C-alpha cells in the first residue's frame, strides 16, 4: 500500500489539535470580554457612587449680618437724602434682605 497523507490516525490527531486550539482561543476571548465588561461595569458603578456622594450644591451663603446692616443704613441714607422714593427704598430693601 502506498500512503500519501497522514492517514486516519493523523487526521484524527490534527482535528483534535485544531479543535483544542479553537476551544482555547475561544475561552481566552470570552475571558477577555468578561474582564473588559467587568471593568466597564465597575467603572460605571464607581461613577454612580461618586455622583451620589457628591454634595448637593447649596444656596450661596448669606452675607454677614454686618454687611446687611451697612447696606440697609446706606439705603436709608439715600432715602433720607431724597435720592430714593419710598417705593424704590422698599424694593431695594427687599432685595438686600433676600425677599
């Protein structure tokens, strides 16, 4: 008999090697994808936690009481000098007091 190829046993061995290699490559690809998706999910969770932990931006702090008093006194002086009308004085006073 004249053999030209690896024969039946060689073909089976080659098929097993190819199948094993494909299986190993497929497993490695799947592992990499899971790592990648896990990292993305972890990053998303960290971002969500960071946003939840971020302090809510509060209203700007009120000016110190001394500043309010000074501003009201200047406003009263302008009214006393006749520069502001009663209505203008009330509007500006409401602005200073935040109301």
